[in-house]
């Protein structure tokens, strides 16, 4: 089973700042089957990034993903007020599919 | 608009059974893998199960294996989750989600709430 560990647990930043969220896998995630989601209270999760670095349809270019094998990063270049939410990474390079525990991005 | 709408959530006693449904609209349901994902109160997302386009392949999280059954009816554009032997730890908001590119999930419903309590 591939365990995903996200860090930090909570990230406190101000609008306009740059955010870097980490996701580390307990074993290599094959073919970059790594995705990132944004989740706000009372809303459905929203796919941001798939294949480690490809933006989903309609996602602003301030969101970018990078990494390979066991180390992945979601970067938000300049935070907008609507970006404060919980972010999850997810892998399905091997069964079972798994999510990280989440990083809460909060306003400082 | 591509949409998923879950239904069937309710309060059920421990050891009981419940069936969830998810109805799709705005896209060709039969060509996509489909998933169930849940979120317990105050916790993160947990994948529950998925099913291939024709229903021929299914996979489950260890936490639900042997108790939950995923199925689909492509003619009705519907996904189902039959939950048996329910436990308090199954209490959660249950989402259905469409399989997206490179094994992601690109369309999600708003969720339906299951509470397991006496």
C-alpha cells in the first residue's frame, strides 16, 4: 500500500504570497499517477492537477505541479483569497488508491 | 453540464444496511471508471471503491472489503454502493466521482451523508 504524507499540516500565508505544498509517497508512484485536489467546506473536491504536472480544465495557471517517483509539490504562485482551502494529493499508480491526509492553507 | 448527484444517505443502526445511488448527467456515463470516496467528520478524503466501465473490474479499500459492494447500470447512468454490516466508523459524507485523466477524479458530486448510530 502506498502511503502519502503531506506537509505541512497547516500553512498560514497572506494573499499574494507563494505557497508550496509537499506530498511524499512511501514508494514510487508509477507513471506519475499523482493528482492534486482543492476542497472547500460544503463543496465537492475540485481536481487541480493530474499526471503530477498537468492542469485540469479551467484551472488558473498560478497552480502548478511538479515532482516524480516519491516527491511531489503543488505550487500556487500568487495566492488569491479564494485559494484558501484544504489540498489533497492522491495516487493510483498502485492499488489501493490513496489520498494524503491534506494540507490546510489558511489566511495569515 | 457534467453532473453527479448522490442520494440514499440516512441514519442507520450499527450492523444495518444501506444503499447509495449516484446519477450522472451531461456526459457519456458508460465510458468512464467511477469511484466512491468518503469523508468522515473532521477527517480527510478516503477512497472507498471503484468500478470499470463495463462493471467487470472492481476494487475496494481494505476498510470496506467484504461489506460494501459497488455496481453500476449504464443504461440508467447510475452508480451504486450497497453497504452492509455498517459500523460507527462508516459515518461519513459519501461522494461519487468520475474517473479522470491518468487515474484522477475529475467530476464529483456534492455527497450524501451516512450516519451509523444507535
